[in-house]
């Protein structure tokens, strides 16, 4: 059993802002049902350019639901520029922590928010931009995503990278490539 904080359990049992927004200004979808986690985040701006409403739909574990719920609470009332500064660590901290093996849920939230903002700014609706060099084919994780997760979270092991973005958690063939990315950082 995972050691969840009371705040995680509350957001899991009583998720805030679940559902859809009619005519949203931005929508971002990340993840994949094939890997077990998928999240759609949407928002509506007010006349001053602040996030007036945010809602989510997710398929995932307690951590995915809690992280998505927390994120919607965190971004309400913020400008897009303020919302963009929210990191996966901020989401986890808001929830009084997440188990290391579930940090990928907070990363998924941040990625959905970025995709929703990109959708608002550019009209791009792709579920995930796969133009980058894919390292983990099982979970579709790119070299740039892995490098970013390593840097933003000060990760040191392949296991930590797997916990934060699932890369290396499938067949394992990419684990040597993940180690090389960790070694490059040093």
C-alpha cells in the first residue's frame, strides 16, 4: 500500500473540478490508456486573462486523480504566465508529498497544463508531440522529456527517472539510454 498524505487521500476521495468545460479556451491531453494513465485538462479565461475555471478528466490511480484535482485548484485565478511556472514538485508539495513511485502523476499534470496553454496559444490539439527523439518506446517518452525531468527534479538513478515519467518501466530496453542521459548531466 502506498503511503499517501491526508491531502492526497482527500483529493482522491473528493476530487475537485472533475468534468468538462463548455467551449474551453485551452485543452491539453497527455498520457495513454495503454500505459494506464491519461489526463485531459481544460480551462476557461476571464475577461482579464486569468483562469476562471479549470476542469479535468483522468483515467489513473489515486495519485493521478489527486494531482489533477490539486492542479485545477492551484491554477484558478492565475494568468497563463503564472500557471506555466507551476512545476510537478509544486503539485506534489501542494498535496503534502507523493510517493516517489507516483511522481509521474504530478509530471503528467504539468504536461497537461503545458499542452492546454499551447492549445490556447497556437490552436495545436495534438495529444502529445512525438517529433522529438523517443527513448522509451513503451511509454512514448522523449529524450527531451527525460532530460527535463532529470534536471527539474535532480534525479540520479534510472529508477527515479522511471518513478517520475515511467521511462524504463516497460520492457527495460531503454534503461541504458536513460543511464547515459543521467551520466551526461554530471
